[in-house]
C-alpha cells in the first residue's frame, strides 16, 4: 500500500524541469511573435499588438506590488506619468535620446515611489488604496499647474526630436511601427522574466507572506517596510519604463492621458480581469481588455449588429445605437468588467484553471 | 540561566490598563504557564514581549539584551517566536510554503528552507499535507502548522498562545506531547492555556494574571493551593 504520507515525502520538490512539449510550445510562440510583423504588415494590427504589449508590461509591474505583496495601489499612473514626462521632456527640451531618458525616468520614478511609499505604507487595506490615489492626484495636479516646466494641460508634443540613431538604424522615423513592436516585445519578455525570478526567490516568499497576513509575516522575521519598498521600487521602475515607451510611441503626453486616475484604474483592471498574483494573469488580462476597449471605442458592436442583420442600420434603434454606443463605451466596458469580477473572482486564468482542474479530477476518479 | 526577564511591564490602551507592572523571569529550558481569566491581559503581554505593542512602561530583556521597542521581525531574528491565539495561516500558500517562510528567516536558500520545512512538518505530523493550501487544513492541523512554522525559525524561546484552544482531547494530547518533545530538545516555552489539567501537567512554573496584574507565581502545586488564585480563577474544583 502506498500511504499518502509516504508518497508526499518521496515526491521530488515541485521545481521539476518543464516537459519538452512546453518548451517547444514556448519556442514556437516566441518565433511567431518575432516573425509576426513580417507576416502581418497592417499598421493597425501592429498598433493593437503594441498596445497589448504595453498593457502586459503595466499589468506585470503592478502585479509585483498588488498581486504578490497585496498592496493594492490605485495610483500607478504616478510612476507611468513620471517615466513618460521625464523621458519626453529630456527628449523635447534637451535632445536626450529616449534610451538614455528612460533610465533618468526610472531614477525619478523610484524617488517618487519612495516618497509615496513612506506615506502610504503606514496605512493598511482601504486606507492604503485611498492614500495611493491621493498621492497620484498630487503628482497629476503638479504636472497640470507647473506650466513653465510641463506645459500644463496643453501637454507636450514631440516635435523637435533630433535624428535618433540606434547603431546604424534611424529610428526617428515614427511612421514605422517596427522599432516599437520589437522594443515592446522585448520589454514584455523582460517583465515576465522579472516576475518569474521574483516568484521563484526568497523575495517572492516574503512578498506573498506579507500579502497573506502582514502580522504573521512580521512575526516570522520578515521586515515589512523593507520588503514593501523593494516591491514598490521594482513595480515603479517597470511602470516608469512603460511610461517612457508610451510617450515616445504616441509622441504626445498630457496630464489626462498619462497621470489620470483612469490610467491607474486601467492598470489594476488588467490584473483583476486576468488573475491577480500569477505570472500570466496580466497577459490574459491585456489580451482581453485591449481589443475589447478598442472594439467598443470604434463602435464595432453596432456595426456587428447591423451586419448580422439583427438591427436595421436605418431603424430608430439602429440610429440610436450608432449615435450612442461609441460614447457609452466606458459604461459598457465598466459593466463587462463588473460581470467578470462577479463571476470569475480569480480572474479569467483562475476561472480556466479551476474549470480544467475540475474536469481532470472528475476524469481521474 | 535566565533567558527572558520582564521588569515592571505595563501596557495601557487609553484608560484601560491591560498589563500593570508585571515582573517575572524565565529559566532556560523550562516551561512557564501563563494563566488567568478572559481579558486578564495574557495575549497583550505576548504582544508586548514580541514587539507588536510597545510597552507603555517597563523593560524586557531577552538573553540579557534589552529588546523593548524592537520590531517583531528583529525579535524573531534574535530567537523568539510566537503563535497566534486566532491562528494566522498564509491561506493561499501551501502548507510547505508556510513553513518555508519561517525557515527563510535563517537562510537565503530555498532548497535549504524546503529541507528545514519538511523536517518540521514531520515533527508536527502533517507531512502528508505538504502541497495542500494552508487554508484547507482543519483547526487541529492549523494549530500544528503554526508550531511547525515557528520551529522552522530556529527559536530558543517559544510563546504559545492557546495552541490547544478549540481542540478535542486526543488533539490536545498530541500538542502536549509536541510541547514536551520540544522541551526535551532544550527549548524554552511560555504557554497560555485555559485547560488547567494540561497546564498543571506540563508547566515547571506558572504565572497567574488577573485584570492585568500579576496575581501569583509559583510551581503548579503552589498555584493550585493559592487561595487568591482559587478565588479569582480556578474555583474550588482544582484546589
Ligand atoms: N489593541 C487593543 N486595543 C484596546 N484594548 C485592547 C487591545 N488588545 C487588548 N485589549 C484589551 O485588553 C484586555 C486584555 O486583553 P487580552 O487579549 O490580552 O486578554 P487575554 O488574557 O488574552 O484574554 P483571553 O483569555 O480571552 O484570550 C481586554 O480588556 C481587551 O479588551
Ligand atoms: Mg488571549
């Protein structure tokens, strides 16, 4: 007889080598992603891919602080905007190329993060959330009002950009999406690698213990302040990098687009929808949310209804939909998000894995 | 050798005196029972000793070092670990991971931490639940998980807050055996318990708290005979 106790001990520790199939699938997926712009050259599709990459980077970054450490910051626009503004201002006003500016952005974002952390980490639970929102709002209002420095509500449009060369390739050519596609893809892979490393290290254990129970973690020898700040620094640095990437890609920033509460909420939603505290949750969240919000914004739903013949385009309902659906895309988006949160509290990935596990378990017994 | 010494420790919550002027000391390798009616201030005293509440007055010495005002994680590193009256498992993490968090207090290697954790899970006899989420354990095993977790921090002094609370007779007996085993390995333990039979049996000395004050201190036999203690807490049945 094989007692459960015995089999549990003799089982090797869980870090077993990934099976060959996983490895092959990963290699295939990566090749596909790198070859993608060669296969598909529609600028719109590439634009969507770049937006998805951006969302993945933001989601993974937030996940370190929110998902693994349990500190639900709803003020990550502060770090996104800091990266965006620093890089943009250096590029526009001082002709500093963005791949240098991004590091200055990271440095400034870390300083901002430590300042915000020193206030917010005194608080727990909902009080922490509120403080993180307030701190980000302070940064937004500052950017809005220090006009001589940030150009206030008018924002900054990248115009006087010097010829930017990376090796032999001229990349001031903003009409091509290729440099951004590959930069975005590499940043995605880096943030996923970073998350994997955190999860499989002592740091990951400490962060998750803090998430599960701060007092228990504290009593087991974990320095709460130190570890929360480490998580915040990692999270802010990667969020700031995403901000720099966004600023250079879009070529225009203003306080509303990069520093608003809306931005902070979007970042959190990527993780909530995909699955908090997992490596691939933010990936799933980004793949779902970006196309969804894009479809709603461009009135694709009304078009779809017309095409399917469900609603006549010229009927009174059709005209109403055409006029209003695009404007209410935020509302519809909100309702969909609430529905997902209600029915899949562990996010889409958690839902799928529960579904699959449930099936296999039934299949085995 | 004295391992822990309390000098006139008081803790006030606003006007409420949860601990008043408490002094006693612990001998290395012994078990000290801490008893008293509900609300007597036992858990509060644990919180003061382990750094969760700064004492309002007084001094706490651990291994001759003044630890008053140190943070909980610093005190844990010095070799003192506590369990929680209301258990605090890291629910979404596995049983093994819970104990590894304790072990990581002494090592940076996940591999070594995993070995230490497996060892301690065997000590408390829940090694067959290694990969289960800690949230899925029944109360008896949760209590033992708490003990495994603090043993993994390699402590010299353990503070156990009602680790038998809510358990049935056989589960309690297992915990008693565990405490005695731990004692035989030379560790010092301070045990809060309402089960008088158990506490009389395992303690070398007993401290009695009542309304935040130390009412009495002595061997189990002395405490059982102490008229004040009988009046305030034990009642006639244990005399
Ligand atoms: N954080 C706090 N703030 C205010 N009052 C508190 C706090 N913690 C404990 N108290 C009060 O201090 C007194 C002592 O509580 P404590 O939990 O230490 O008692 P106890 O001896 O552990 O009781 P029990 O046997 O029920 O666990 C109680 O009156 C309690 O209400
Ligand atoms: Mg208590």
